[in-house]
């Protein structure tokens, strides 16, 4: 979701369809009680087909975070999360881990409902994906990670 993320995936697919090398990177895909680091490999095949292969690299348990529960009732208040590293932007424009954002923003105090999430890409992830797109060797190497696990 998000215009920037859509644009970046379109750029990756265009490069692959033009004969570029596979793209490999690691990214966060968290659940309410788990931090997950996944690896994605995107390759082109005959007739312009694109294959997305995603595997689990590492997982960590964490205390339940209702903000990440897709079944939690939501308010119309929007909270922006990076689609790649799962950090949340604060009013001062810092991007922080979800647990820190919950604390700093005072979410869920006194039964406050869960805000709705909107997704974009943080500046750090945007710069990293630009590097992957500009440097085919970097993109093929699989060393770029969006959102480390602690």
C-alpha cells in the first residue's frame, strides 16, 4: 500500500522484465506477538512472468501489540507505519519501533481504541531500496535488510 511502495515495486518489476538480475532483500513482517524477518527473492522467468519467493529468516516473541492485530477494532485516527521495516513515524518525524511509538504516543492508555494504520516507506528504507535499484549487484546479493530484529 502507499504510492511510494507501489512505485518502488513497479520499478523493481520493470528492471526484472528488462532482463535485470534477481532482487533479494530482507524485510520485516510482524504479527501482534511476533517480530519476523523474512527474505524475498524476486526473479523473472519466461514470457515476462515474475516469481516472488518469501522465506522466514528469523522470528522473536514479544508482548502482544494490539496495534498490529488486523482484527482489533479501529478508530479513524491514522498512524503511519513503514511498510518495509514496520517502524512508526512520530509527530517530530522520527521513525521508531512500534513498542516505542505506543509508549511515546500514549496509545492504549485508559482503554484508548487502536488507531488505523496507513503504510508508507520511511526515509531509511527508501534510501536502501533506491540503492538496490541503482546497484544490480547490491540487489542481487541479498544483503540489504529493511528493519533489523533486536
